[in-house]
C-alpha cells in the first residue's frame, strides 16, 4: 500500500493496539488484547514483578506532523478523539495509551496517561471550548491533547515530557 492510499480507521486502531502490545512485551509486561465489539478496554496487562494489574485503552492517530497548533489550546503533539464517557470513569487501574503512528519510517510515539488525568483534561477542555464561543454546540464528542513542557496553556494540559514512554505507569 502506498503512503497516499487511505488507511481505514479500523486498521489504524489495530496497528496502534499491536504496537502497544509489542512495547509491553519488550518491557517484560504480560499483556493480552481483548476481543469483541462490547469490550471495555483494549489490553489487559500485568507486571509479573510488581503484580500490578493494568487495563489499557489505546487511542491511535496516524500522523506525520511534528506538532499541531490551536488558537484556543496552543501547541500540541497531537489530538485524539474522545467521548463524554471518558470524563466520568473512576478506575485507578485504567490507563490510556495515546499512540501517534508515523507510516513514513519515523519512530512511533506513545503517551501513557492515568485515567484521572485524562478525565480531568477532557472535561476541562470541553467546558473551555463551549465557553469560548456561544456558537459551539454541546455534544458527546471530546478531545485529548498532549502539550509540550515548556509551553504555557490556558488550561492544565498533560505534557510529552511527563507521559511519553511512561511504561512504568507513573502517575
């Protein structure tokens, strides 16, 4: 397939999930892909040394740009589509792995973020977006962004320095 051909969303999602599985295997973490359309998470993982258990939701973008910029939200690594339900989940074992795949030969990027950080950001960014313009209509659609440590943001934004390659699952 040439780089100009459109890759389906399902293929991009699966590529992200398998990429995360390979990284977990290389880190010595036992992990399995969950199957089915009604699954709650993408990967179940456990660290054989610490006996810690992780539920991992993988969100993947195929994106070759170095960075993005939003007038409202500032400079960021990438943006992933989320839903309203991601604001409300209270599960300390749930982690999100945001994957930025690059099909032009460069390194893929992984951002491993705890559920509470994702929920707080998704909720705040949506509130901020609604307040910014009275023409914005409320919906279940949300966004998650990874920012840059040295930048200043109008809302608290998770950064690449803190969460990139956070395979130790540090909060």
